[in-house]
C-alpha cells in the first residue's frame, strides 16, 4: 500500500494560523499592559485582600487553605482561587473569626475564617 505524501498547507490555512497567532499575541499584550504587581511587604493580616492566603473551616469543621490570585493564575486544585470567584468575593474584606456565606451553585455554605497571611516577596 502506497502512503500519500502530506500536502503542504494552503494559503488559506496559513492565513488562518497567522490570524490565530496574531489574536493570541494581541490578547497577551493587552494582559501585560494592564498587569499590576502587588507588593505584600508590610501588609497587615487583619482583613482578607488580594494576595492573601486564607485558612478557613467549612461547616464540617474541615480546614482548607486558599490564596487569592489573579484570574490567569487561578488553579483551584492547587488552592489558588481567582479574586473574581464566588469564594474569594465572600472572603474579601472579612477578618479572622468572621463567618461568611459562600454562594455556590450547589447551595450556600458558611465558612469561618481562621487565619489570614500575606507572603512577602523574596
């Protein structure tokens, strides 16, 4: 059985690929242009804010720790939650000892903030 040689990309394929790459570059450039560096040095741990590492207890008294990060950094499985997520929105501005309501699609859940820390840049 004879194998067919791969056909070279057509001009249309090349234009589509180039357009997709250019869109991605524009998106990345826009993200970089609006990025803001957050300096946690000297920040107090009195209230939850962007960049905070928050330990909380859920209704079953199980402890969970999350860090509030930017949307591009979010990885909930690694404990990194976007500042726009429902959990982060519930936590922002709260203090240790506060009980806040996390509004979830699966139903609301009350969580108690146990600890707030800000990791200083090295």
